C-alpha cells in the first residue's frame, strides 16, 4: 500500500532556503524574480531530523552498533529484498545448496554486508534511504510566488557578546504564512505518522536563520490531506488528515 499526503505547514516568521551571498546580502533560492523554491532535499533533511528525534531511543542507536556477518546471512535467507540488494552490490554469493556466503573477492565485503544489514533494519534508513538502497519516501519541491522581506543584522562577537563594528549584513526572508508539500510514503507508516505528530504538536525549522526564529514550521492538520492507494487503476480519494 502507498500513502499520499498533501501537507500544509504554517510559517509565521517566513523562511530562507539556500541562495547566494551577494556582497552583504544573503539571498533566497529562487526560480525568477518573485518565484521561490523549497527544494525536496530541504524538506527531506527536515523530516529526517524530526524522525531521528522521534526514534532517538536506546534501541534505535543500539541497532546501528549490533550485528555481525552470521546474523546478516541468516536475515538474507528470510528477506528477499535484502538478499537482492546484497547480491546486486556483489557482497554475497548464493551457493548451489542455497547457502549464503560472503564474497571474498573484496576484503571489505563482509564489513559492507554487515553495514547494509544494520541500515536495512533501521526504520529511519528504510524510510529516507541508506547508502545502498533508496528510501520509501518521495517528496516534492515547493514553489511559491511571494514577496520578500529584507532584514538587517549585525555579526555578534561570541566572547564579548557585542556587535562587531562594520559587520552588518542583510538577508531575504520569503514572507508567506503557509507552504504546501506533497509526499508519497511506501511502508514505515508508523514512523512517518509519529513524525507528523511531532510537526503538528511542536513544529520544527527548515532552512537558515533558526536562531532568529526564521523557518519555523508547524503542521496544519486541519488543512492537510491524505489518501491510501492499493490499486493503481483507481483514482486516489483524499480525505482530511487525522493523526
């Protein structure tokens, strides 16, 4: 099954993503003069960080420490997807009797095989992608037509906590009250649901200027939608998001 999401986030302080430094001006990433973009990579980084906070318990971190080649081979016997990934990267061989052995042609194969095993069994890596496999989430860019606010700041000396003379700079802030993003999720629904709950209840930041409150986003559950798809021949029916 696949879940589709049309998510709306409130952005009461605006945001600034990427862009260039032009003299003393920090610019916003844009398509043209009044069209701005939040790339999918920025969304993914924000969502992943929240998921890491949500799943940041002892069991999660231990999962990346524990494991050995024997455990990985036993797991490969049971899980076809994991086995195919390991085979595609030439980490393992399947013998004629059906047993699995690590490919010894490369001395690093065993370490990489165990690393793959740990990543594959981590819900965060499965959702967002690991070194050897794609994630279960697809995220759109967000394109916005909006006005720009230009705010001026001074660089602060961290020791004296005073402004540094002649160190003024300005930044462009996209002045919008909300933004939308489209997300497709395949599996790992529980982690994704808890990530959205965190964004609804506490919110998080996207882009630059976090110390000044810029880029703070909070999920608007009432204005967000989702649909479940188990038949690609049927048109998705979107309904209100209820977490």
